[in-house]
C-alpha cells in the first residue's frame, strides 16, 4: 500500500501543481479531508474545494510554478514528501502585488491516505523565505552581524 500511496502523492504534485489539472483533486481527495497549514487563516482548510482554492491561489500568483520531489518516504497509510518549488511571482499573492521576482521554496508534506484518497495532510514550507525573496519583508542579517 505504501508504494501505491507514494504514486498518488507524486501524481498530485505532477498533475495538480505542475500541470494545473484541478479536476484531479476530486480523484485524489476525500470529501472530508483536512489540510493543516500554519500559513493559511485558521491553520487549516477542508475538502477538495478547499484544496482547489489553495492551489489556484499559488498557481495564479506563480503561473510557472514547478515542484520537484526531492525525497519521499512512506510507512503504513502516510507518505512524507520533501519538495522544492520554483516560480516567478506574476500574480497577486494574498495582499502582495506581483513583483516579477523568481523564488525558490522548500517544504515537506505528510499525507495520510485511506481507500486511495488523501484524508488528512500536514504542510510545512518556508513562507518567510518566500516573502524575503519577493522583497516584501527584510532579509535577516547573517549570524554575528548586528543590524
């Protein structure tokens, strides 16, 4: 089952994120799925429609977004995927106007599967680093350097 779940996670990255096929979300996501993400209001969203909205926000802001899987580990009903995303900020991202800056973000997703669909997921990614790359928050000074 672990290998099958890894294939489902890879399909989500390739078809949903990289190709923008939002209808695939209906095939891969349980209607009651919960997505935990500290970067969204309330810290979570639910169901296929919630995931579609989340993906659309980022794909609209970064129309050339490309996710690459760096590592994938599966055990039981869970799949851990470490990924790198790249893209150019050409659309509105929340309250941030397009900057036309290229950015690279790393993250980790943990997806729990049941009957071939995601039922719960946890995402952790470098939102602060993204905002720094877009020049909307100041960069931190290197260690040992005072401001």
